[in-house]
């Protein structure tokens, strides 16, 4: 599990509340600098907590943990 700092938590809370936002919009809503928000988004993206498309960021859809267990195994 990834350790979240204050900026990470702020970014996640903002995306939960507002949905899909650009880097600049997240900066305006959190009051953090673009550099801090970008580092946070990169960390959250690498840990699959945030998705990005066309320079917009949103929380990643939660993947059901049981899905992998339900996959059939390949016969040998």
C-alpha cells in the first residue's frame, strides 16, 4: 500500500468531489503549486489510484479484487 502525504490526500479528495480535472484546476482547488500537484499525480498514477486522458485526471475505477480469482486457468 502506498503512503499518502497531505498533498496526495488533498488531490484525491478534490478529484472525488469534482470528478475529472486538469492539473491547473486541481492546483486552483487545492491551493498547491503545480510542481507539488504534478509530483502527487505522478505518484498516484504509478500506484493506479488516478487515471489520465487528454490531460485530465480522475480517480481510477476500483477493480474488483475477486475478478482475478475467478479467471479460468489455462490447461497445461
